[in-house]
C-alpha cells in the first residue's frame, strides 16, 4: 500500500546537493523526501573528502545517505575501482548493489559488482574483469579476491563500512583491519553502525581521521515514520492462536516476516503455521547457502507468503512488498527491534510492526517506546 505523497521533495534533495539526473531516478523509486540521516549526511559528504562516523539503524535510509554522495564522486570515464563498500552479509551486498544500480538509471554508466562468500569465486573473478567503478563486498571474500590478484583496489578513493557492528559480531575484525591497512591512500572512509561497541571504537581510532565527523540519528529519527507500531498482550500459550487469527482476518493476503529469537523456535513456529495451511518457510543461521537461496527465491516469487526468521538470518533482506513484521518474541537488543521493523515500509510504503507480548514483557515494550521515540498502539 503506497502513501499518497506529493512531489514536494525534489527541491529538498536538490538543496542537499543531489544532481537532477539522480533525483529523477529517486522519484521513480518513490524516494520522495529525504530522511533525517540523508539530510544530515549528504551535504557533508558532498562538500569534500571527509571521514564520517554515522550511527543509524536499518530503515532510516542509510544506503542512499552514503550511496548518493559516493556515486557523485565516481568519474565514469576512468575504468577503475574507485569506491569500496564493505558489508556483513551476502544479502546486504546484493541489496546495496541493486540500489546503487537503480540510483544511476539516468546518469552516466557507473558499473558495480557485488562479491561475497557462498558463491562461485570464479564467476566473480570473471565479472571483475569488466570495467568496475564500485565494489560491494563481504570482507572475507574481498581478501580472497585480493590474494588472487583478481581485483585492483589501488585507485579506491572512498571506503564505506556498512553495518560495521554486524561485521564485528560475525568475526570480521581482523579482515577489516587488513583491508583498511591496504587502502591507506583512500581519501575518505565512512563508517555506519547501529551501535558503537569497543571494537568499532578501535576501528574508528585506528583507521579514520581524528576530526572525523560524527552523526547520530536518535530518538524518533531512528524509526521509519511510515511504520505503525502495535502490540497485543497475550500469554505465551495463546500467542500462536492470536497470530493465526490476525493472519486470517486482518492481514488478508499481505506478506510478512515473523521473528523469533532462536533457530529452534523459528523451526517450530514455521511447522505450526504450516499445519494451519499457511504457505510458510523458515530461515536461520544454520541453513546452507543453497538452502537459504531456495527459501528466499520462493519468498520473493510469492510462492511463500510468510517467512519465519531469526534476527541474524534476516539481515540485509530487501523485499519492498512486505506489509508487516511480527515480533513473536521480543528481541534481546533494542537495535534488533528497529532492524526487524525496517523490513517493512520500504520504498515509501506503509507497514505494520506488531509485537506479541506477555504481561512480563510490557515493561520492556515501554522501554523500547521511550528509547526509540515512537508511539505503540495496543490491539484489543
């Protein structure tokens, strides 16, 4: 369901410094109004070669916040890798590359490649033989390619670390250090992270300029304003019944993702919903890449209506048509709530983020409301 939004933002993006040919592409993508992170980040990144530390969550428009300035810096006449974007997962690499491609529909041809583990490296090596301006990569696969002399990073001017905290949680600290040590000639490094653990601070202190600008999007700016946040109070034994009733009566044929905290609960809930005649599948960290790809193909082609997922497995998913997400179990960390919710209401659409909570979890839900700065409406 699209929002009826007037085309009043063209001047806004233009005022930020975005060129008209990019704005034309943004309008086609229904990106009609700059988000807070975009408004604060884009003019600064366009103003020169600066380092940046940005703290913002999924669903706030980070890809455009760094992607548009990055594309403005590319000289399309030079057939060399000029920008490198490091991401934690295969899915996020594919998502970012696809978005950059869409941004350049009406510009000079800017070529990019996404490279990641879990896919045939020979095919990626062959793809990199073509003129490439931007490489989007997971750290481990990038090092493999560098060691095989399959990618030349000597002309890289801009480095982006997207979801840096997630890369650390996946054990990529050594790989990030190795890559950044190799690219000391780059003019600017932009780091984006939802949280700032000690490991991120180490990277910032060691690899970014001391005067790197820091932009933090907090409170109401953290969460997509097109998301309606709702909750239902239900004891654990009744959650499945309430969920089934909602899926049958309120959400029609809309597609969504249902989040659990563990692989075991994800698998169990998927089986329970399958027994209720829903088309559903589960995705979690123990799936082989080919199994994960099979599930995602079925979901994206709408052969499966519902996806039951863990937090880590859902990172980087980009499915614009999602009408809702359900927190069958509240996440362990505040930022996971925003990452989950950010799966819906993408590309200017409206969406619903629904939490099923027992009486003991109401306090935690109110904490989320205060911390992230959005209102929660109880469904009775």
